[in-house]
């Protein structure tokens, strides 16, 4: 039986190690044929569960993201560096209508703290809860997908360009 959902992660291969913290949750859903994992990266990472590898390329990155149903963005938050990331990693998925489950990175909270386009996960139990909820509820998947794109509209090029033009008009 083909898995029903594709879970996506993108980033440089050495940061794929953060995915290992999700191994029990992902492996359980994989064994039940509910999900498959896609890793989009510059090199093939070593992970303790099966995954489909897609080499990161400008030309196919949007297509690869669009093939995902949900983005996961786990992080170990033991350093200021890990806490200081922008929301770009989840934002590129969300701009394609792919909601996210993410660690409690402050910038990720800006997009996900209200629970309308994914969720912030504070513990392994929350990762499992939100993943299982997403798998089980097609209506939630539809709503989170719609909200994901809507939350990114202010950050898309047309919106930012409009803001810049308006500021330039005020200067002249």
C-alpha cells in the first residue's frame, strides 16, 4: 500500500541530523504506511529511518516542495544560533501551501503559534500528537494548507515590492 502523505524536510545535509529526534514518531507512521519521508538536501544524509532523497537544485526545489503534504522542521534549541533562524525553512514550504510542524524557534512562532497553518511542537509527545492529528483529519489538512499560503502572502515578492514602491512614493 502506497503511503498517503509525504512529509518533507529541506536543508543542508548535516542539519538533517535534527530529524533523528523524530525517529520514533516517523518510524511508527511509516511502518503503518501512513507517511513517507522526503529529504531535500545538498548531499545524502545518514538517518535512522527510510527516506526518499532529492538533491537540492534551484530548478526543481519548488516542484519537490509541492510534492509534500507537510513540512517538518525539528531543531535542537540548545544554542542561540539554533534559536535565531529565520522562518525561511518553513516559509518556502508554506508559500507552496504546505503546512509545517516545527520546533519552538522564535521566528517559526510568528507563523505557527496560532495553530492555523501547522503547529509548534515543544516535546516528542506533541510531535506525535500533531502528526497523527494531521494524518487522521483530511479537513485539517485542507485548512492548514490554505492558511499556510495566506500567512506567507505578506512576504511574497509582489507584496514586498508593493511596500517598497509605496515607501518610495512617500519619499518623493
